[in-house]
C-alpha cells in the first residue's frame, strides 16, 4: 500500500470514521494547519484553547487510529484582519512554535489581500526564521493568480530560504508562477472546488512530482479526507510509477516537515501504540466498546 | 533565587552529566546558558524543546535514594533530568508560581517533565498543587509521571490526598512497588478503603489490585488477616504473591501452617521462593 503523509487536513472538524478510513487507505501522518474555525473568534483565549487542542487531544485522537498527528501554528489571514485578536495571538505564538509536534508556521498568507494580512504574514515569516521552521502559505480563493504573485513577493522580501516554503491551494495557472521558485507547491483536492483528482493527474503528467504535494484540506465544509488516496488511485491508473507516487505523497512532505528533531521518516513509519483505553485528560475515544477495540485494533492490548 | 539543592538534586545532576552523550554536551551547555540569561521568559518559549534537544533516552541506575528522597532512574528520560537543572539555571527552582505557569502552558510532554523535576526539588506548595492536579486530570500518563517511581507523593501529600492517590493507583492497576515509600504512609483508614474496594471488585467479579492487602498489612484494619489468608489461595499469581508479602509483614504465627500447606502445591517457582 502507498504510504501517505497528508500535509493539510483540519482533523479538528472530522469524525472518528474519517481517521479509520484514512488509516485503512494508507495515511500514516496527518498535518493539521491552524486555521479559522468557521466563524470569527472574539478573544485570544479561544485561540489558546484551539492551539492546545491541536497539540493535545487531537494528536491523541489521531494516534488512537494508528495515525501520527503534527501541526503548524499561526495566525490565519482571515483573522489577521481582526484587531480584537491579531496582536494577542502574535504574542502567544512563540511558545507554541517550540512545541514538539509543531512542524511549521501556518496557515499564514493572504486571503483578502489587505494591508493587515500582509503585515502579519511578513511578521510570521520572521517568527518561522527565528524558530527554524518552514512556512505553510494559504493563498486567496479570489483573484488567486495575483494573490500568488503577491505571496511570492512577500516571501522573497522576507529572506526565508525557498526550500522552507510550502505555497498551498495551487492550480494549473499558479504552478506557472511557482514552478521556478524552489518552493514546495501544494494542491488541495476537493470534490467540487479548487482542484479535482482528474485535474491533478493532468498536472502531474505535465510537471512531474518534484516539489509538489497534494492534500485534501478537509474541514467542516464539503470536503473529502480521502482525496489523496483517491488521487493516488487515479495516478496509478494513469501509469505514474509507485516510486513517483511515493515521492509525491510521502517523501516530499516528510523531507519538508521532518527536521530538527520534530519528526522523521523513521518516527513516522513506526505506528503509534494503539490502546483505546488510553486517556488524555481523562478522555478516551472509547464509548463503551472495549471488545470492538480488540476487533478493530488487534495490536491493542 | 537559587535554592540550596536537595541531595537528590545533586545526585540527579551528576547522573545527568554522566549519562548525557558527549555529542549533546555542547547543546546542553548552550541550552543551559540561554536559561541563565533568559530566565523564565526564555524557558516559557523553549522548555518544550528540551525533549528533542536533550533527548528522550531512559536513564539507567536503578533505585537512587538517600535520607531525603527516592527515585527510580529508569523512569526518567534525559530531558526529565534536564528539567530541574534548567529550572535552577533560570532561577525558578523555588518559584512555585513560575513552575505552575510553565505547567499550565505546557503540553503533555512538558507536564511530564515538570512532574519528574518536582521529585528532585525540595517539597514546595507547588509540588502538592501539581500532584493534586495530576490526580484530578485522570490522565494515565500524567498520573504515572506524578505518582510512580518516586517517593514524592509519600513525602509531600497529607493523608487524605495520599489515600486518594493510592486508590487511583488501585483503580488504574499501577504496581504498588512503583509508589516508593507507600508503606510508611499506610494508615488503618487507608487499609479500610482498600479492603472495601477489594470487596466491591470481588462482588462485581472484576480484577482486584494486588497491592491492596500488601499495603494494608502495614497498618492493619479489621478484616486484613482474613483477606490475606484468603488470597494465599487465590488463583491469581499476583494476588498470591501479594498475600505472601502481606503475611510476612503481619508476621502472625497463624500463617505458618498456611505457608506450609501452600508450599506443597504452589506451581510457580518465584512464589514458592517467596514462601520460604
């Protein structure tokens, strides 16, 4: 089975069936980028609790299904525009950037392309440099091409090494802008928007797998946490070799995120210990089905 | 602000220096120097990195104890031992508010390191507060970090809190051997609680914590002798072994004939040896 590092999935919004299905489809690692939560937050405390959850309970939850969970931390561009929270979030970010499951700064970038977004985007790139972390860039959904160009300008001015930049939510148009930048280029595959599995296959056939990652960006909206394995199946049908697919969905993200003792191929290839009786702050994934645990997870004690 | 370190702290310090791999010495020196310079502010951001910079390897050395404290070295990772040394370097080793703040803001690994660090520092109000917190959160790994392989709970907690900790150990099947110094804190009231819990479990046909009678024997309450006698014939090896130990603690001549009878049929060598 093809091994998969899913480099962009908001598992906070997903149910345990998704974890089970993802594990069964070959997903070994999920990366959860900090983002907004569907409606504006009004004070920094809710960010702190969210950040604590994605380094805590969510990580524990993923491990209960045999999947490693890592995350990126950041002030997302949507809420960078909100003066009720932006400065305060920037103040708490440094201490989260040193946590061991935090493998990058993100999602940062541009959404509406406002002055505030640019200011906090640039400031967070500097934080990434200080903490020796890569960045995961969210790009605008509207006026995408110009948004990509602006992101590239801001990144270039920041001084961060191109090899530490992942620019996400790309498409057939934006790859022409980013192809020569040396960035890792991300494509978010959705059922109805951004990028479809079929279009992704055409991009791979044209551009190859170097410096490209694919993700589901699954969240609380209509999205598919199995987008990556489904695209893998189409790539195989299109004649792409398993070695190239492995580069696309495993080696590229592992090399990009697994550095500085914050995860590695060796660590991520070892399955987390499965024990559904294990608790996190007194909470487990069990809902009374101890025998099911044994059936579904023969490795569990 | 630097406290006079406890003897255990000094032992831990030398253990850490001896077991830290040579190639990590420069990293440690840099880390420590930054803690000295940056104090709590630096530690608040960088404490989490101790795990990956200093290392997760378990120490060796078995039981380390003196007249102040006891720990089992194997339960400590290099990063756990580095934690109290970093607190000392940052000048917060006796600053309960600072330690609590680090704990509150820490992830699970940081919390585990802090709880281990407390076992190597003099008992402070924050030691008790965080032991209570570790108990309250009902998180297996956190509870073990706080209550196992150290005598801190036995040294620091009052009778009520200690009894609650023992009952949680019984509930989560943490071996009594790992709660160092427990026998010195046995009370008839704790024994009563343990025997009641045993009876409850037996009535429900659920497993019984083997440590119950072993600990109760140190401060017997009504019913202990009968429970020990019964468990000498238990079908569960751990309970039989615990009963033998309890009988030896109780040192009651009535057990001599029971031991003799048991020797004739005991199938397991370690338990047979314990009967001698």
